[in-house]
């Protein structure tokens, strides 16, 4: 006898069907602004089928009837299509990159024309000076329900002023994130990592910390004017270029060479012995490190390593990253 199990979350709809000697999974998913359908069938023993039913229920699948499953699938495409509708922030318009490239292409190290598919080469352009409360989140989830153009490729034509964070540190590595601020950028903390590229043609005024990390895929902060902050911290190949003066002490994790002059090198890893004297070795708070236990030698060896996600959580919760 066939049995039917159904699962739905904010980005996918799945129907798992078991038969006497086989099972199949139909997966409908909204990703990159499109809906995708994937179907897999596999021959299985009764024991394997029972085990997979148990696992499916543990992961949130609910048993249903064949007619109910078919009814849900009939509505699935319409439900998923609602998830991939772009939302445009107030005060902005969506503009194709090919109409912006002549004026703006030289600002970016990465090329939107090269790295973005044609249907993703769109920018959210703000013509007026933007002043707003709260954080500005810039990100891209390659497995998420939308292409999120309006939150990934941004151009502010007359500057940007926030009383919260500019947060572009969400491990964007599958596709680049572009943000251009023509004029000054003011914010509480500036958080960047991975393939996030931020260019400021004026001055960068940050109340707290300028943070960049893990830029191997092409992440970069470029400031044409001056930059001021309480602290600057970068590392793991995240490039920072500031043409004017830097009014802040600059710290760099020891995984690579700094791209800013006069940076003080701080350790990304500390042994257990060094950890007891950490206040003299690193200015970062304890929450920025995690304990890594290694038993490879047969005896526990504990090392404390910098953890980007933990450091970001400190700043996002309004705490200080430096002692």
C-alpha cells in the first residue's frame, strides 16, 4: 500500500511517497527567483522504507492521503511563485545594470556583467539622500526564495546615514554583492565578509567598528575619502582600501598581509598556555574566540581560534568587540 508524506517550509514543498519496494521524493523549490522541480525514485527494501519513514517524520513530514497530496501539489506552483516576487524599498527604483555600467562600472573591482546572470543584473537605486533608523541588511541566500536584487545590489546616489549597522556579513559567496554609496556613509558598525564589495566615494564615518573578514572570493571595502571609527578589524584576505586618512586604530588577524598601513597584527589562534595570558596577546573579547579540542595525539589539546560568526554576533548585539 502506498503511503504519502508532505512537508512545506518558506522555500520548498516536498512530497515523499513509499510503495511496496520503492520510494520517491518530489521536491518543488523556489530559488534564484525561479521555481524548480526535482523528482527522484529509488528501489528499497521494506526495512529501508521503514527507516526512511521514521527519518521523514523526525524532519517534519506529516502523513497525508493521496488525494490531499495531489491537491497540495496542484497549489504548490502558485504558492512558490508568490515567494519570488521582488519587493522594492521605498524611495528607490530597480535599474538594469547595462544602463548604469557606463557611469558606475569603474567603481567596482568585480564586474556585475561578468559574475551575474543577465536576469540578476539589476540594481536598486536611491536618488535622494537616505537617512533611516535601524540596520541595513544586505545579503543573498543562494538557496533562498528570491533573487533578493533589492537587498543585494544597491546604489545610493546622495549618501547614506543610519543609526544602526550596515550589515553585509552573511557569508555571501555564491554570487557577489555590490553596494555603492556616492557621498558619505554614516553608521553604527560596518560589517562585511566574503563576496561583499562596498565602495564609498565620500567619507566613511562609523561610530563603532569597521569589520571585514574572509574576502577570498573578492570582498572589498573601497573608500575614496577619509574613514573614522573606534576600531578597524580585518583579516582572511578581506581587502580594505582607504584613500584618505584613517582616524582609528587598525588591527589585522595574522592569517594574511594587511592591505592598510600601520595595522597591528593580532593572533587568530592561541594555545591553551597563551590563553591564560590572552589580555596581553589580543585586544579582542573572549567571545570572539572558540575552544577547539583536538585528541589526535591521544591527549586533549585545546586551542582557541578566532570565530567570525561569534565576533559578528557580539557587534550585532550592540556589544564591544574590543576590550
